[in-house]
């Protein structure tokens, strides 16, 4: 169980996606559970950081003997009825229950103080997180290519690279 305002329990699906054209894309996580669904809008950098942290955490944990997560009593969504919500993410945290091999992600709203309780919490299996991390990295990489010298995004317009010509627009 999570201390978040909205507890989605064990999610049935978690997906990362981007909408729009490269350079103007918006990124989101989509959650589905028995308690409802959620659309979590976040910055590309936060989505990419989440994927990196997931890969790091999964690499440090030993692989379970069984690929299935054990059932976890109390991981059903809080009794709030079927809900659908959408909000901007300010911060994410990742936790792990080694006994059940399940992972907790708590989401803080961008508008709220980060010291307050999480707005939303959900549990996911190792396989769901592996899929989310791969999908998030693919979504982030599908945008505009980065300049190999300055790491700035390159679009269809001419790229002025400060590292190749010594100039940088102010």
C-alpha cells in the first residue's frame, strides 16, 4: 500500500508515449488499473531519467527465480470507485518490495510542494518496468537528432553549432 492520495494498486498496464512533431512533442505515461486510468504529463528529460533509473535498479537487483510477481494483498486500488485523472508530473520516486518483487512508483504533482505526500502511487511488476524503460528510451530517442559536438537538438533548419564555429547566439 502506498501513502499517496490516489492509490492505483497493481497496474495492469503502464505505457510511455509522445504526441506531436519532433521539437514540439509532449510526453506522457498512461496507467491502467482496476481503479481507473491516469494520464501523467511529464518533461522528456524526466521520462528519460526514469528509464535510466529503472535500468540501473533492475541491473543491481538479482533476477528472481520466477518471472512472476507474487500476489500482494492490499495492492488493489483504494476504494474510490473508477477514476480517470490527468495531471502534470513534477517528481517521481521508485521503490522496491523484494519479498514480492514489485516496484512502487510515486508521482508528485508539478504544482504541489515536493515534501507533501505523493499525489498518485502505483505498483508494477519487473516485466512491466523493463517494458516501460525500453519504451521510454525509444520514445525519447525518436525525436530530433542531437548534434554530436554540442548535444543541441538539430532540426530541419540550419544548425549553428558553437563548438564548430566558435559562435553562440545569446
